[in-house]
C-alpha cells in the first residue's frame, strides 16, 4: 500500500495534466460517480458532516490497525471531493491520518477551484476524517 | 424608452470579469449591486462630511445630521408614510423584525397567537419563536399551496380573536410569490390584530404606500435596493411604536438619564440607540433617488419581462422543475433539474461567470414542503438583460451535460 505522501504525489501529477477547470471538474465528477457506495445504514444524521452546503455522510471503521472510510453525498461534486480524500486517507493507520499534511489540495488548485462554501465543506470533511483517526488512535 | 446599457454603466462592478468571463449577476435577491452615485455618496461622506449626528453644535455635525435626516424624509416620501418619525433606521430587515418582536415580548401573553407563513425567510420565523418563548404566546403557520401561494382559506381559519399579530413577507425570497398582503392586512385588522410586512424583497420591485396599504409595520433593507449594507428601515405606525418598549439602551435614545430612572426620547430616536451607520444612511438616499428616477413601475415592468423570458427559456431544458408558479410573481426563479443537485449546477455555472444562488435560501420550511435539499435561484434586477439570460441558460445546459 502506498503511503499518504505517495498517493498525494500521484494526484498532483494527475491534475497537472488538466488544462482547465472543465477537465478538473469532469475528473471530480467521474471520481464521484466511481466512489464505492456507502452502506445505507450509515447514512444517518449523526454521520452528516457539518459545514457542507450539500449533504455529505462519512463513516469510518477501524480494522487491522487501519481506518476504512466510506462516504456519500447528494451532490456529485461533493462526492468527488470526498472520494479524493478517501483515496488519500482510507486504509492508512490512525496515527498517519491524524498527522497527515494534505498539501495536495493547494497544489492541485482544489481550494481555489472550489467556491468558498465548498472549500469550507472540504475543510469540514478533512476535520471529520482526522477526528475519527484521533479517536481510533486513543 | 428604457436604456439598459445606460443603466448598466452606472454600476462599475458589472464590467468586471469573474473566472475570466464577463460577470452575469443573478443573485439580486441576496443583495443588489451599487450604482456609482451610492458609492460616491458613501465616500464623499467620509471625505467631506464625517461627524456624529444629533449631538454636536459644530458645523460638520449639523451637516451630517441634516443629510442623515434628509434620507429619512426621502424614505417617508418613497413609502408614503404619514410622519418622518415613523421611519426607524436599523441594521437591516432582520434587525427591524427583531426590534418589533422584542417589543411585543412583554405585551403578549399566554393564549395570544402570532400568525406567520410557511414561506417566510428564517428572519421572519425565528424572532417570533423567540417572542413566543418569552411571552408564552402561540405561533401559527399559514401553509403553502403547491404553486407557492399562501393557502388563504387556511389563513381565514387560523384568524381568531386570539390573533394578536400577523407577520408575513410581501414577496417570498425563495419562490418569488407576491403575497396578497392587502387582504391579509384588511382581515387581520378586522379582528384587531396588528400586521408586520417583511418587505425585503419588495421595496425596490413593487410600489408601496404605507397610508394606502395600512400595514402596522413594514421592514426593508437598503442593500437589496442598490444601497449600502448595514442599513435597514422599520416603518411603524406612530401610535404602535410609542407603545413598544425600546430595543436597546444607550446614547441618543434617552430624554433624561439618572440613577433613579431614565426617560426615553421621542420617536424615532427612542429606537436608534448608539451611533448609527451614518455614511450608509446618507448613501441610501442616492439609492432611493436612483429607483425614483427610473420609477418603481418601470422597474417592475422590465423585470417582469425578464422573468417571462427566463421562465420560458429555462422550461425548454429537459427535466427542469420550477418552484413557485404563483399568478402574481416577482423576478425570482427557483428551479431544479431532475437528477441533479442545485450545488453542482451553481458551482459549474460560477466557472462561466454566472452568479446564482443555490441552497435553501434561509427558508428551510419551504424546502421541507417540497421535499428538496434546496433549489438554484435566479433573481433579477433592472440592470440585467436578455443576453445575460441567454448566457445563463447556455451555462446551465453545459452544467447539465457535464453532470449527466
């Protein structure tokens, strides 16, 4: 399994191939469509991430020293964003996730590409994923 | 003949680019852009006139006070109020409604009823919930019909001798419905209830006259009518404003202060504690002048033309559903496209320079009624054009293509 740093590097390389926002958005939309479905029983009020303007559900499970995240959203762009984060963080150890520096976000222009409210959603998603990691780490 | 290109030239922001594209600003329900005259007026105040109002004996204070009061008189004329002291300056519509709701907390009691509607903005819901919490009055809600009009039969059923106040928006910010406030006011008055109208979406789009309308309170915001942010108006009938206790204590609102007791100033100062947004109030006059020069009727007629156009164009897109199809509608178009989330649409058209609003529009009960997470909303103003609508429709089509 690649490390968080290695996966980030790959994503940065992927995004470097895109010329404009349309291609970036289309890529996010594709990622959203490809995201493995979350078990319906985890789409609860409790699993909703606060701070997102669309509904984003995130579930985390701790098995064999690794965290497996699953997520869903009713908006496809949000789903694409959470899919990228899952690609980077899911399957890693809690301690790795809790201390991960996610610098790919700025390098692929995600933050500037996304509207401010959406960027807030992104921040909330990362915060929630790290909170799970901290909880499982203890 | 209305020359829209001439009007557009008065708004410097309309010539800027967004994401490399010409800005198409269709979020006027949230706030309108400002004409040069308003920007100049605000800046001129700080450059040449800055001083506190109603306090000093010196030249500048007198000048600032005169100009501040000139706006009050302009608004009095604009809304046809009987007295200028019935015009209270606030921070905005939300502040105006809170002022009234706060004043009634001590006047209402258990068994009294307040009626609001299902299509209110949160700022015309929450203050009344808070008022009910303290006064133990009960909140009743007029439901919506499927076309976005109020269920007036249900309103008639809800009205009773217990009804003390009816608070309703003139125009729905989320659906564009123009409510029949004349009927609501007349019927409420018959049983002795007071009426507050949230006019935030109406004041620059339909002509209003307080003495003809006979509303007890009417609230609106400067920033939704080409004026600065942070300035609002509460119109209230003199005799009722006199009954309400002050909202905030401080300077300006007092007659005499001593530790044995304080007496309050006369209207309007009783409700204007502290230093107001002087620059904003003064510049607000330029915004009203802008509206008056064009004529509210002219604005309404042109906006309606745009609304008809955007409605017919958007319905050509497959899967579009419009929320709010009232007979009497303002230039607000709320819609969704089957299978797509409004945020996805909003984000993609933003990339093409088009500013629309997506979400619940601070009116969650409406979204609940239609069982949707939100809508995409196009809200138009006098400076918008059919060419801009074409750009927006094309952008929406492109978004649909990308998302499907």
